[in-house]
């Protein structure tokens, strides 16, 4: 089977808003006894502090996804520092948790072999590990969500990495993803994957 002896971590970018989508995602995770990781935007944490706190209170990881979602590989070191530092501060002030990982928007400057030097320097200063993902669900592309076309694409990505045993699956906090998440979880389990904690 596709997932025999293999595991996945579910991760979500761009939260904590829209809050209704987040609440639905958190409910599905709770019902399935899954802990996930959320890479949130500082500006949204500022606007929706209760939603950020909800992620942490339910035992999930909250991590840095920049303040305003720029392409960090194109920003000056000063701007990169501002984006990451402000986000660290607002997450800490709001939830009491200090993030340990940064997932750069679009993955820009974050992939091994293509690390952006300014991003790498600032991340090191802030004790942040730069991470990306292994499976891109493309849930944000039309039609949004995790319908049959996306599931087929996800399956292909798993098949293209036969030697890999643990995968980070990238999704986004949006209503179509929230709607389709139960079906994706069932599919992953059907394929034989264990769903691991981040």
C-alpha cells in the first residue's frame, strides 16, 4: 500500500483567518484525534487573537509564516527581519508560545539548495528553522479544496517520492479545505499512512 510504514504531518498556512474555516478545521482534527501545525500571519494574529489562542489551546503547533505574506526572497534583510520579528512577537504576546519554525510564503527562499541568504541569516538570529513541505495539495487553486482532482495529484506526489517515509502535507485555512478535510484524512488512512504529530 502507498502509505505502508509511512507517516504524514498535516500543516496549514495563512491562518488564523477566516475564523469560520479555522473552527471547522479544528473540529475535524479534534474528531480525528489529530494534532497539526499552523503557519500563521502576524497581521491576522493581531486582528484575530482569539483564533490564534484557539489553535494553541487545542494542542496544535503555531508557527511563523511572516507578517504580511511577501515573497521574502525578494525583500531586503531589514524587511525580512521586520516580517519575522513582528510575527514572533505577536504570536508570543497572544498565545504565550514562541515559534521555532518559519515557513516562508510561497516557499520562496526556503528550499534546500535555494536558501535565500538574508532569510537564512534572520532565521538563525531568531532561532527559527526554515521549513517547506513535501506534498502540495494546491487546495487554493480553482476549484478550491481537496476534491478528486487534487486527491489524484496528491497520490502522484507520494508515488514520486518512494523512498521518503515522512511527509509534510501543505494546506491552507480556507472554507473549501475545511469542507474537504474529513475526506482527505479518510483517504490518507485508506492509503495506509499514519498521521503523526508535528
